[in-house]
């Protein structure tokens, strides 16, 4: 049997009621949500379970809620098996979850940190000044040329999330994203889908947020990683705790190299990827990147039964 990797979802996977089944069936999950509530000083679990959706979708609330839900799912899984994956990764915000899971970040520190991360992201760009759009049907090289053509010094757009070989999210100044979207259609994109986001993530517009995040990171401790985490910035495994803060700061202005992460994991011997946390976005992406990797998700308590035979083989 090949290696197994755990991966954790990022923003966009949230929904009202997420991971409630773990809370109802697992003492470890229940304690996790209680820890998150205490760390935040308000009912984060109530927001995750009951909404309202428009508040849950605000970046500064989405991020801690998703992290807490994913760790709750992981700890519920841990009540049933002592299996340790060979490596881990997370999509954007999900990288923080992977770092908590690997022991590099304290859970409570991480919950507070990603709340601030979301707040800094929202505050970095005036409402409406930034934008993100998904381009479907064009490869990265073509999208990069389009972004270069659409950018000027005062209005830039860049590839932000390389989700599959032909699904790439662009991010940056609203005007430049609009120009790039039109160019993409002219170049034969199947679809261009504007994303409902409150901040243009993984773009140069996040420079100020990255600086502020760096100041907060200096206030917390980073511990040794028990399991290597493939980072968004380098698409390679990191186990050196001294590099974690630097890579988390760079992540805000750098693209999410999800295609490279999955392909590197496969090259390193991974043949099974388990998505732990709300939704199954990453499971779908993995199947589109490497069809022969076995991908499954643990997003509800009932999914644990599906995962156990693979983990205990």
C-alpha cells in the first residue's frame, strides 16, 4: 500500500450546519468546538451550526469556523483510529489546519490567528476595489499571459489558485480582473465565474495584510511538526518549524499551487488522499488532477466508517 495524505479545505467549503454530526456524536469534537468558542470569546460553534449564512461567509468568521470544524472532524476520526498520515496539506486557510494537525500550531492560537488573518484581508482593500474570478478551460501558461496583459502598475491581476490544470482563479484589482476575464473569453475559456469573496486573496493587494499577519505571528510559538506539511507557496513538504511563519506570510501574496502539491505528493509515493473537514471540494480537485489517486472525504460522522478500512489496511 502507498502512503496516505490528509488534506484540509479552505474558504468556500463553509456551510451552515457544517460538521454538526461530529459535535453530536463525538466528545472530542464537542470539546474542540468548546475550545474554539472560548478562544474567540463568542459562540463560534453556534454561528457554524445555525448561521446566519451571510455572517458565516464573512472572511473573519469563515476562517476560524472552518478551522474549528476541520479539527473537530479530525479529532472525531482520531477517536476511532490512531492512524497517522504520511503527510498533510491544506488549501489556503486549510494550511493552518494542517499545521495544527501536525502539532506546529496550538489550536487556540490558530483560531485567533485566522480570525485576524481574515480581518486583515478584508481591511487591506476598500470594498469593491478587489475581485476574484475563476477561469475554466484554459491552462496556467495562457492565464499567466492574460494576467500580464491585463496588469498595469496601479491595477494588477495574478493567478491566485491553481486548482486543476484547467481551473485557475485570478485575483487582484477589480478593473484588471475584469480586463483579464474578457481576454480569457476571447482566448476560448469555457467559463469565467466571478467569485463572491470579500478580499482578493493571494494577490499583491494582500501585502499590507501579510505584514500585519507577520506581526501577529511573532506573538505565538511554532512547535516541531510531527508530520510534514506541503505548503501552498512551495508545493513541497516542510518539517522545519523555523520556516513556518515566513511561509504563512508569503502565502497571502502567493498563489495556491494545489496542482503541484497533489502531483508532488504522488511523486513522493502518496496513493490515497483523505479530505478532512466540511465539504468535498478538494476531493473533487484531486480526482481531476490525478485520476489514479484514491480520494475520499470525511465531512460527516458517517464518513468515518468509509475511511477506516483504508486507514487500517
